[in-house]
């Protein structure tokens, strides 16, 4: 009993070691005497621990003053004491958007959460195209080795460092000799000189040196060693006597002068401009223009009469002549002029016409099949028979006979 006559149980009714006169909860054991709101009533017996006017049983933060009782995620725990206000699984301290259940990170600090941000690291590459969407210093990883291209010394992992690799992002290429953007492995013309690598290899020039080119006479980018027409004259080399002269192809007479320059291409003694067959040494004239030279043509003038030599009654070889036996000067047709077929084969022949009484009426030394039945003075002869005598001029048998003039 103390001086006041009180027993120990009376001085400390809750038996918490704190005398009643000093105990903020004399009837409720609370040896720590915690009084959160400092109102002199210990928390153990205080009906409103945080003194926010909300009884503990209804207070969603009984130890935190929050008279508005705001509870953003409606989880029964007020925002003031809730460690995850938006209930997205991320504590408020680590959540850049503590009141947005759809966002929690903002890698580039642009105020747009990563879930909604199409470029999380703000490196100008969309996340869908960015191999490192949260690293603003990287976006590409060409070889997929987990090291971004900006740090990777060999972006395409082809064994050649980027600084020595002309195509650092192409694992199939590393050299581009002509700098045309096409790697040597795919480039048909590595040195860019216009000649394919295969052609240069075949023609023994260097496909990696543009100044070392194959010989190409006609500059058609087909090297001479494989060009079938080196001078591009339309005449294949195998048929071209002058394969490196675009002005010449053929040398018909084999004299070393091409036909285009040779005045007598077939060397037959007849200049080409007078030669119907300038490349055929056996022919030079085509009287009837039938494409067959007179030497081979059985009918040079295409008049239907043979011209091959025959043996006459005197045993002499002569070209036969055929004499018309009718002359009708006053009528049109073939008989309007007296014809001697093949007389042109004898340029020195002598032709004479006599009256039946033996008077010489007409004579020609180069008959052209043009006599119209007139005498030496140009007077028409009367109808009747007339004697002709034809001397070939080669000392062969003279031809003679009769023709009839009908006026």
C-alpha cells in the first residue's frame, strides 16, 4: 500500500508497469505508451488513433491522418498508407505512374509510360523495330549476338571488323572494290570497268583493277579474246580476213587488200565498177541481168537462143548465129527490124544485103539488129527476096541465105 493507501493493483490497474497517473491507457496494457496522434490517449485505447475524425474500425488508414479516406484502387487500404495505390504490383516508390494501373515505367522520362510509348528510349526508333527498346544508345543488332551495332566491332559477324568491312551489315560481303554499293561476292564487275569478272579472268586481265582492262578493239565491252566479231563490222572473226578492221571483211583475190578498198576485188582485170561479179574471178558480165555470168550462162542475152559453141560444116568451132528470114518494116513486132541472134558475139562481123541481081544494098561492120529494110540512101526497099552474106570476121565459114521483105 502506498502513502495514499492504494495497493499496487490500484496504482497500475492494467498491470503494464506504468502507474495510472502517468498511463495514457490506464485500463489497457500498453507499456510502450504509443500515442500516434499525440492527443494524450494511447493508441491501444484511442478510438481514433490518427485523429482524422474517422473511427479506427472504419478508417482505411487508422495510423495515418486521411480524413478524405481516398482509396484509388478500392482495395480497402487508403492511398496514404497503401504501398501500391494502383494495385499494379509495383510499389509506389518504384512506380512512375502510382495511380495508373496500366503503367509503371517511363524509361525516357517523357511522361508517357512504356506500355503506351511507341519509343520507350526516345532514340527515334520504334520499339517494334528497336532491338534494344530500353537503350537509347542502341537500336540495331544485325548479327543477333546481343551486342548493339554501336558497340559491336563486327556488326555482321563475318569475321571482318566494321572499320575494315566495306559492307559492315552484310555477313555475305566485306569488300566493294569499285564502291558501287554491291559487294564483290555479288558484283559481276568488281572493279567497275565495264567488263565482267569472268570475262576478265578468261582474258587474263585483273578483275580488281579498273586500269587493267582486257583488249577490246571495238570497245563493245566484250573482250577480244571472247568477242566473235572484234571489229563489230557484222562479219564474224572466223570469216573475217581483217578481224581488226571494221572497214574490211573479205579479200576475194587474196592480195592483202580488202574488197572494199580493192578496185578489182577478184583480180580478173575488170574494175569492180564495171564488173557485174566483182568477187568472182570467172565472171565479169551479165548481159541479160539474170544473175548468171555470161561465162556460165547458156543464154547470155536471155533471148531463148543457145550461145554455146558448135562445130559448123567446115569443122570449125563457132557460136551459132540465127538469122531472121522475114522483115516487115511497116508493122510492129519483132520482125520490124532484121534480127541476127548472137551477132553481138562477133563485134568485127561484116553484114551485107544484096538484091537478087547482085547489087549491094546495105552493109554494116557492127550490126546492132537495127536494119529496117532501106538501101544505102535510106530509101525503103520494095517487097521481095534479098540475099544476105555474114562474115564473122574470124576467118570462119561465111553464112549466107535469103530473107524476104514484106511492106
